[in-house]
C-alpha cells in the first residue's frame, strides 16, 4: 500500500467515525440494565452497564437475624453475577467495532 495524503485523510475520517460510534455505544451501554439473582431468586439485583447498582430486592423469608452471613453471601453473589453479565454485554458490543479498525499495515509506524 503506497502512502499518500488521501489515504491518511480517509483513515482519519474512519477513525473519527469509529470514535463517534463508540461514544454512542458507551452511552447506550451505560443506560442498559441487567438483572441477576442468587439463592433461587431470594436476592435479586439490577445493575446498569455503567456498573451502577440500580436496585436490590431481598425476599422477606430470608431475613433472619441469625442468618445474616447467608444473606450477605447471597447479596454478594447476586451483585457479582450482575457485574459479570454487564461485562459480557459490554464486551459483546465492543466486539462489533473490531471490523471497523482501519488497516494501518502500510504506514510503517515501527510498531
């Protein structure tokens, strides 16, 4: 590939478009929500793509002062599952950008 200004301008435009698309996707991901549960639904959490915890629901039948450690474990498990689900959602969306990267192999950037 022979380097010229037209190629460079095209690559810069493509990079700018990709950046705009990534910003749009980031906003969309931050607004999306996932819900995860633990203990067969006794603890349920909802988390946004931004990582913010939106809601926490605990079934009344598991609120026992003598079993506080179990409740803590269930909350922790549900939050961690929701975080994993958010990470997977974001990773899938980011994978869509892999094909948009310009081919820079002819630029001899010393990489």
